[in-house]
C-alpha cells in the first residue's frame, strides 16, 4: 500500500516538502502497527465507545458528544488505504490555501453493523482521528497538528498537518478518515430515511401514535460524502485529466468564488462544487475539453445565471435505474439539488437557497460585466474583493448565537436539530432567512448570510462550542425603489389571507381604510425623512425576529445608519433649511435692510446662499468690451433687485456681481450671466491686429461658474433622482475629506464626481443604496485607484461610447504631463478635468490615499464587529501629530461649530429663531471668521507653509512648513515676505523669521486664536 | 534652535542688525508683548536712468517686508518722527515699470487680502529719508497711545480719513464694507457707461469719417463697416482660410505618380508602423507595471 502511495507522489512530481509528509504518514503506519500488536487484540476486548479512558492526556475528542451514551466498541487499527484526493491531485489548487487532502480508509474490522445509526460512525471517526493526532503530534516532522472541521460540518472533524517554521503557510495536509468502500448500504442513506432516532437523540420514547421518525437528510449526506471521496476524485480526474483549459477554468472559478466570499464555511459554494459543475457541463456538452479557461468561466457563469437549482436540480447520474430516488425527492429535503454520479448524494446538501441566489446574482452581474466590453473587466471580475460589508447595503449581526437555540424551539425546529446533530445555527438559518425575505418583500433585492469561518483548534482542546463561533451575519441588498414606501399593504379584511397577514405581522398589523374605499390589513412604519425610510428594514427585521423567533432587539446589531449622524449634523448647509435670524443678536443696518455681526456677541450662524445662474438672452446691444460688460451686468443686477422688490415684495440686495434674494428664510444668490462674456475675455489682439482666442484665468473661471457648473448640477440632480443614496454618499465623502483637514485641496465638484462614479460604474458591485456602503466603496476607490496612470471616467447620462472612452484614455496617456494629478473626465469635459485643475497637489492626494487606506479596514472592522461598532467617528478624526504648528481656535467665533465631527455638547447661540420672525432683514451671509483668517494666513505665509483646516466646525488649524522654505537663499527685493537677513559664512542670506511669524499667527487672529502650539522639535532653521 | 537664536541675538547686539547691501534694517513689532520682531528693509527710492517714476526722487523711501497688520496709516505714524510724511502707498510687489494708475472702483475691484507688502513713503523733505534710514527701532505698531486691534477685534482703519468710519471689529467691518450702497453703484455704472458710449460713438464717427479716404501714401483702409464686409481678422478665420487652401492644393496634387513619391510613402508608412510599435510596447510595459497579478 505504501508503495502505491509513493508512486502516486512520484507521478505527480511532488516537492521535497511533500516527501517529508509522505514519510510522516508512513511512520504513522509503523507506529500504529506496533500499537496494534500490543494494545488492542480483538474487537471483543476493545472498549466501548463511551469508555474513552484509553485516550492519552494530551488529546481531546474533536467532537461534541451529545448525547454522550451510544452503543458500539472502538479500537484503533492502521488505515487500510491512504489515498490523495482533492484539488492538489487535479492540479486545480489555488493559493494561498494549498491543501493536500488525504483520505484514510478505516479498516473494516473496527466498524460494526448499524454504525450508520445515531452518530456512531462519526464518533468512531473522531476517536480514530484523536488517536492519530496523538501519535502525529509526537513526530518532530510536523510543525503543528490541529483539528478542524470538514467544510464546517461539526460532525466531521479532520486533522491538519503543517510543516515547521517558515514553510508553515506553504502547504497543509488534511487527513479525512473514511469508511471502507461498500460498507454502508446506499439505500439506508436516502434523504427520506431516518438514521438518528428520536428516542436516542431527545432521550424520550417516540410518541406512541406510530408517527414516523423524521428523515435526516443532512446526516445521511454527511455519511455518504465520506464514502464518495474516491469516486469523486476519479470522476474529476477523468474529466479534467488532460484538458488544461478546464483546469484553468476551475482555478479561475475558484478565485471568482473566493473574491466573493462564497466558498467559506458550512454551506459555502466551495471550489469542489465548482469543479463538479464543470464536470457536469462537460457531460451535457455545454463545455468542450478544448475550451480555454476564459470560455469555461464564461460558460459556467452563464449556466449559473440562467439555471435555478432550487427549482430544477441537476444530476451527474445518467443511468435509468429505477431503484434510484427521483430529483423531486431531493427537492423536498434540500433547497438546492445537484446530484453526483451515484445519483444518491446531493453535492449541494448544505448550500442554502439564499447562498445559491447570491451565487446566481453574482453570476448575473459578472455576465453583464463580461458582455460590456469594459477594458478592465479582468480586474473587476477576478481581482477585486467583494467582502460582505462592502457588497451589501445593510449588515446585521445576530449575537450572541445562543439566542438561536431559543429561536429553534420557538420555530419548532426539533427534527432539523436532530438532523444537524444539534447545530442550531444551521437548523435555524433556513427558516430565519425565509422569514426575513418574506417580511422585507419589495424592499429587498437579495439576502445573504455569512457564517463565521471554520475554526481550527489545538488537539489538546475541546472543539469550540456553537455559541462561541462568533456571530451570524446577514447582508441586505436593498431595492431603492421599494424603500420609499412606509406601507405594507395586506389583503382585504374579509379575505381568508387576512388572518395569515395578521399572524405574520402580529400587533403591527392594523385595519385601515384606503382612499379607494378598500378596507385592508396594513402595516405602517414611522419614517419621515429619506434617511429614516432607508432604515425601515431595521424596524422590520427587529419586529419580525422578536415576534417569530424570540430574538430580542438587544441581540440584533444592525449596521445601516450609523454614519448618518455625521451628515445630519450638517443640516444647516444641506439640505438647506430656512433661517430666521434673531434681530436682537445682530447689529442693524436699516438703510441697506441688512443685519450685521456684533462685536460683543459670538459669531452669527453661517448662512450660505444658494447660487442661481441667470442667463440673459443674447443680443447685439451688449457692449464688446470686458469692463463695459461688467457694468451692464451690474446694472441688470440692480434692476433685478428693484423689480423683485417692487413686484414680489422680496427683500433683495444687489452688488456688482450678484443679487441676494431672501424668500421664506432661504437666501438665493442670483448671478446674471452673458453667454459671450467668456469669449470676449479670451480675445487677444496681436501686434498685427489679429484677434486670437486664448484661455485666461478670468475666462476659465467665468466659464466654469456659468457654463459647466449648471450642466454638472443638472446631471448630478438626475443621478440623485435615480439613486436616492447619492447625496448621502457624497456628503459623507466630503465630510470625511474635510474632517481630515484636506478639504482645501478638493473642490466640492470633484468629490461629487468621485461619489457619482460609484453609482455610474459600480462594477463588480451594484449601485449602493445606503450611504454607509457607498462611503466604504468611496474609501476603497480612493485608496486603490491608480490616479497616475488612469483618468477616472464618470460617464454621466451614459453619453460616452466605448470607443470614445478608449480615445479618452489614449489621449490621457499622451498628455499626462500637462494634466492635473487627479483627472476626472465627464462627457462635458473630455480633456481638461476642470474640477481638479487647481488641486489637489500630488502630496495632498497621496496623503488622502494613505488616509483612506488606513481608514477603510478600521471602519470595516468596526462595522463587522458583532459586539457593536464602538466609536464610529474614529476614522473621522484627523491625525494631528504630523503638523509643525497647531493653531487652536476659540469656538466663540466658529459659526459652524456644531457641525464638528465630535458635536460639541454646548456651543454658543448663533442668533437663530425657531419660528419665522416678524420682518425681513437680510441675514449675515457667508461670514466665517476662520475662513477669513485662513485667507489672510495663506496670503501672508503661503510661500512658507501650508495651512489645513476642517471648515465644518474645526477647532484647530494645522500648519506644515514647506520643505523648501527653510533653505537660505540670496536677497531678492521681490521675495522678502516674512524673511530676515542673516550672515552665514560671511554671506548675506535670507531665512524665514520663524519666531516673528509664530507670533504673527496670534496677532492676526486676535480673538479667534486661543493658542499657538509650536512643535519646534520638528524643524530646524 | 533656541540656543542658536540666542547666539544670533547676541551677535545682533554687537554688530547691529545684518542687512542686505544698500538697505538698512529696522525691527518692527506689533506691540511690546511680542518677543521677536520682523525687519523692515528700507532704502531711498531710486530709478534707473531714463526711467520715469511716479514718486519724487530724493524724497521717497522704499520699504520692503511690511507685515500684514501694519496699515498705511500706521506706517505714516511710525515714520512721522523722521519728518513730515506726505503720502504712504502699500503694494503687493515692488513696482518695476511705471504704469498709469487709475483709481479702481471699489465695486468692481474689491481690495485683495493683504500679506507682506512693500511701501513707498514720500516725505515732504529729503531729510526725512535719511532720518528714517538711521532709525534704530524697534518700531511698535500698537502702543498704548495708539492701540491697534487685530483679528476679530481689530479696528477698521481702512477708511481712515474718509470720514465715514464704521467702528467695529476688523472682519466685521470688512463684512460691513461688503454691504454696499446700491445707489452709489448705480451712479458709478451710469457714469462709466455714459463715458463708454461717448467713446464708442466718437470712434465710430472717426471710422466713418476715415472710410474710403486714402492716407498720404494712397492706401485705403477697408473696415467691417464698408459696403462689402471683409473677413474678420481673427485667428479662427485665418485658420479656416488656410485649411481651405490646403484642401484645394491636395485635390490638385498628383500622389504616387513619380517613383520617388512611391518610395517616400512606403518609407513613411514603415516609419509610422515602427513608431506605433514602439508606443504599443511602452503601453504594454506600463500595463504590466500597473497590474499586480495577485488577486489577494
């Protein structure tokens, strides 16, 4: 036997590591043979299964033995056969988990008749492994010997062997004990049969009325799986054997599944299933052996996307033996059906319907992506991870898991518990997901669940308990159109379904009369704003779980709207709310009908007017001179104010460039624009009298404000109508960037466009339906996007064709040097990236990328923590240790103080009334002392230092000296700003006058500045 | 650094404040409370031969590095002990060439935020300049007799002398200044437009007068207003004309007619292919560098 094993290894050309393992395995046999002779002579003398005193001290049985008493005897005999099975043999193993699966066939002698009953086989299997583990642990060849579960099935432990030292992560040998071939009679293990007796399992005699024992389909499958290891590997090696393309395809599929976290844990869609699926498609001639890896991947995805295995199962068995059970029998017992070549084993037995639907959903998305001709399809399909937290809109954790045990009793799931051997999480999962899917109805696109990862434990420990294995995490993918409704409409009151509806919703169901006269059962949820409506699923889930599964609200940790608090503080800005200033708080300026800030009061509330661009009709009457046009525009502004005051009684204030209009507490800033003005600003007259058009700063600014901005705003408005979560994502993104004190480098529009890209190009995800997931993807995009080599194309309104995009990319490569560091392309702006022209600088962008890469894992970990997220604002607090000087501001003069990330417990009254005030004077507009102070600092010291500030209520300004500013240079009359002359080595050079500048910071911001902290250890002059 | 600073201070005391050649350095501080001071670098205002300057020779002092909290009024007060000051003007940059200065409208050209500035101080007598150059300092911007406030509390001394000073903090007074009188704006717009219209009308009249009238060499200027309007003299128009010409020429030209033409096109084609190949190679190289074939 050993020889065949060796031959096998040599055939497949294993490396030296594996040869070591081989020796290890052979050594077991040597040791075991000795043991055999002197310890257990015959089965009749061997101890009972329950007598485990023979087990050495250092090893525990890797199985929960509940109930403990069970019939049967056990003794150890060396394995009858050692065979390598699984993907390593087939050459379809993928990194980083290189597993060599070894099947150990237990000799017939240690098994007894009826071992299939009442977990006896599993007990023996576990004891067999425990014995092996004890001996292998003493072998110096192995670095670690640990237990784990086969695919997370807690009745089937396996033994993991790893090499020493740095090779530890290279390879893992997994030992699977299995019964001798033909030991179990297949007809005993059909899904309709019972192999776990209620009398034994529940310790009570079956009810005497002769009701049949409940079938144990999962238990039967787990036994069958052990018997079929060899036949599966044979099947796969004949199919995949010589076809390289098929192997590639299987490997690609495994990567695809892994990136989507689909292959993990009990009931995962494992790589083995993918291989079997390929074998199935080969057998029905959907895949040919000459196909390439890509074609195989495509065909499998296509098959998955179009075939619903929960309704129409498939089978690898093509014999027409009438003794075989029908597919329909399997559908009754299992949600997903995929039979192997024996026709008796359902390969997808543990796969739940929601997992399969998730696979289908992913397959559909991927097919769309493959068909879309996107040039980075490979990247998106196979190289982008899709962890649950970033793929699903809302996440909820059920924790502690022991509550599910109570839920099982409440849902009357005793037969399932018996079938799953007491694994209440698996037993309750199916009914719970069905319950939630029904309750969420039209709000839900997809419900997915993620089991905690399969644990490993040391051989000297007991296996982990069910309740210790973390939390059950559910992911909800929401349907934005279903989210707007606050009503669940039930049947009419006199219909028979009404009772079901009432039973389902419990006390929340009410009889309501509707406008069309119908009287119906209905459930109404309380939600006013859109952000509250988005959280209705939370109400639904907690209500249903408490009602039907006895899971109290405290055990449901819902992660959906935690970040909302950060942007709701911004209410004063967006969405705009009317302001009613208190007159006593302000100084009056009656002749201009305006309010002014008062020096003896704190700074009044920050009111930002909403800009309206008013294009006047073209006319030949306009003058053709830039200065004159400005005068005419000013005249229009004056006239506009006059007319609005006269005809509509609105309070107006005109200036040369705009007219502010106060209406119902909102302030609009109307700017009159003349279409030809940018053109006229561009005109240059050469000495020969030739007129040419050249962009000037003034013309570019004007074009941006009056032409491109309205276009962009309307496009983004359209996007918001389509995806209501857009504004939330954009606001969170801005909030975060500004909280990191980097707001100065990024215009509003550039961040809006990055957020828009998440909705317009969500691949491989779906467009986000909650701000939380959108923000996570924003961080992911910012931290991983290659800004240097790629433009971010934001295809608003889908105006750019694929060919145009290719053209844009090649144009980008050709002109990379002239373009800003961050390039965002829209259909209206195909070359210049106007919104990022003036910033950020490469260093600022780099800083943002670093911060995003740091923030993403922290935030994801917080949100995935079932015990609660802790302090969600952690990632919104800026690191201050990198700045050279900190200028602390006094909150009294920060008008947006309440918008700060850590909302201050108390701030100053800003002179706003809650109710509409009596008369209407123009409130103080856009008066923000910190911004005025910053402008002054940047003007005076911008050559020497950079200033960072969070305009939303930040209390600190970070100052960073420019690296070049401390280099002495020779005297120049044009560049003496804040510098002084010193003699260095007999030469007169200029250096910054740092001490005086630091004192200037305090002088310029007197009243606003609380303290200037210089960290002089950070620099040397 | 502190040690160095101290050393430097000691040296300053011994040798006087270092100053660039031709300039004298005068320390200036905001008030007594500040420990460190900025330095004003002053010299007599001079211009190169032949160049004109709007400031009188001999009597003008040129000051560099005026800190942002020091206004024109403050500077005048600080320098008045040297002799009566006629005018002070602060600018962002030293003036290189003489330019005609127009009074700028406060409606259309809001005053920019002040940083470090340069000043031109005109004394009534040349003696003032030499006295200023000999100043020892340190000058104090804010003293007890003339307190100057900054930041939120800074007094609005911007319109000093204008009469209509609105008392109140600096940023607040800035805000107050930005609330303008619409009537004044209207008046200004009207006067400007009247002047503009008059100018336009004059120009038009002049053009009309000159139309068709030959100059002394006998040339007649053709304008847009003539009976047959000519092409406007813009770059776009001339490019259009050139393009048309080129097309016309291309239509007439014989291609691939002579053997040398054949040869040249082939060579060109090859050169282009080579170039494209190189470009593609570079692009693939770049793509390789970007792609990290490591999915996780």
